[in-house]
C-alpha cells in the first residue's frame, strides 16, 4: 500500500493518470485481497474514508484521503481491493478559510455588540467617569486587548489626558496624571493632532510609539480619534500583546465605537454641566442669603467653607485677611481634611514674605496651579501640612478695596480648572461684601462703645 501511495503522489505531480473532480485529483489502485485481515475488515463493504499525510520530497505535507472497498467474484470469493486516493489539499484550504471567515464574522459581531452596548450605556449612565470606566473595561474584555484607555482634551489643549484605563497599569497612570503632548508624544498625540486613526503593527519599529514602562508587553497599538464633526475631543487607545494584531476592519469597527463614545461623552458633559451650573447657582444663592444677614467674620467664613466644600470638595481651605496698615496677612480660617488647623489660625506674616497667598494679595489676581510638579510657580509655596499638588487662590476685593484672599488646595494633580476658578471668584465677590459689612459693623459698634464710655 505504501508503494501505491507514493505512486499516486508521483502521478499527481506529473498531472497524468489522475481524475479531477471539484478541484481534487484522485486515482484508483487495485491490490490482491490475500490477507485474512483484509477479508475480515472489509466484509464486502466500503470502509469509511481516512486521511494520511504524506511528506513530499520537497518537504511539504500532502493530505491524502483513502477509501477502500473489496471486490468479490460471483462465487463470493474476494478478488482484490479497490482503493481510491484523493488529494484533498484544496478542500482543507477551503475548510480552513471558511473556519477563519466564521471566526472573523463572530469577532465582528462581538465588536458591533460592544458599540451597541456603549450606546445603550450612554443612555442610562449620566455621569462621565462611570461611563468611561465601563466603556474601557467592555472594549478590553470583548475584544481581547491587553489594554484600553480613553484620553480627553482638557482646558489646556496642549495635552491629551488619560481619563479612563483598564487594570492596575491604568490605575497607576491615572494616579500619576498621565498625559501626552499633542502632536509630539505617542500615537495618541499624533492621532489627536491629525484627527486620523493610526496603527503600529510593531511598536518597536514605529517612530511615533511612546514606550510606557507600566505596559511592557505591548507589541502593537491602535488609536482612534474621538470626534464630534471635525472637532477632536480625545482618543481611544487599544494595545495588544501580539504583533500585527490590528487591521483596517478593526479600525472600521472601532470607529463606530469611538463615534458612539464621542456622542455619549458630549451628552453626559452637557448634562453634568447643566447639573453643576444649577448647583453653582444654588450655592451662590445660599451664600448670598446666609452671609448677607450675618455680621460676624468667623461665621461668614464658616458658611463660605461649607458652600465651597459642597461644590468643589478641596482637601485644604484657607482664608487670609489683609491688614493694609501693617502690610501683613493673618490666617482667619484654615481647614485640612475637614479638620481645623488651629495651629495656623491667627498666624501673621508679611506680604513681602514668599507665599502664594501673599502673591495673590500683592498682585490682586487669581492664581490657578493645576500641577505643582509640571508648572513654573511664581513664588515658593509655604507647606503647612500634607504635600499639596494643585492650588487655586482668589483675592477678596470689594469696591476696589483688598480685604484678603481665599485658597482651595488639593493633594491630587489637576483637581481644579477654570470653571472652578470662576465659581470661587463669584463666591469670593459676595463674601467680600459680607466681610466688609461685618468690618463696618464692628467699627460702628466699637465707636458706639467709646462714645458710651465718654458719657
């Protein structure tokens, strides 16, 4: 049989002596049915086809399908075995192709389901961070990626800031305030600037790729811009442990996901914006209502702290009052982690001494520092307790008279933005009026007591 098998391969290579059916070459062999084993195994019936793999002399494998049937004489004696050999190389190729196509279709269906789920979540989730966190986890798990992250443009449009990311590595990057310079750093930076998707099939060969030490297993990366019309608001970044893991079809499907995300982000941001605006108006109204009827400095500052804590929730709240005649600042209210800093209250220092609060009073300007480690500071800050990483200060001015400054601080980077600055400015304006009224009332009371003493 082995000799016949080899003979078929030789016939197949020559292209003569073979029959062709459906693209498959076959030939038939006859050999005596002499062995007892053959008689018992066939019993006059055709056997089930079986496949043998033959290694060609040129070192490639040929799959051959064999089927046997015994032929008997009119007296019932076995004459010979009829064996058909068929080269099924093309059949296996077609079957493998169909299997791969089925897998691809299954994968595309899963990807489209992810896009639908993102859209559905957007309709149900009305907070931005939960929406983004759920989206990156869904994308990573369903697509089988090594990592997924969403970058958004903040007020400083020079950087794309990582806002949501998967796994421990993602958490580390977010805590570090991970951001990429637009147009200069990484595939994300390139995508946000160009507005076009980009694939790095081998990150080691891609000149744009940013090598991230917390994602050491990344071999390929793809980023898709998050766009509203022609406006880029961020990027969806996915990474794989395998080289050449992405293709143009992946871009097409993930573009659908990215478009759904962009619309969802816009809708949630609008909703949050309206909600925050309503809260701010309510806070301003309450501050005006409460402080306008109070003529005690300490109680006014307590009310201000309560309102700012509701709206911004800083880690540190500080108010310094300015004494123009002495050119000094006295700390009138100080709270850290909801605890009063009694050791700091009533402490006085000269405006000329280096401090951020003194800088605000001297320049009569707001000061917003989003990241102490990234930005150039106008003066060296004073440290009163835990290390502060972001800082916002606003002067207290009424009728062009400077009466002090209020500061909110955080132990995290990028806590405050221009929206927070505008809110604190509005609160400070109202509180400054109340503090001035309290000062005038105290002065009037003091004069009344002095007059009473003279009488």
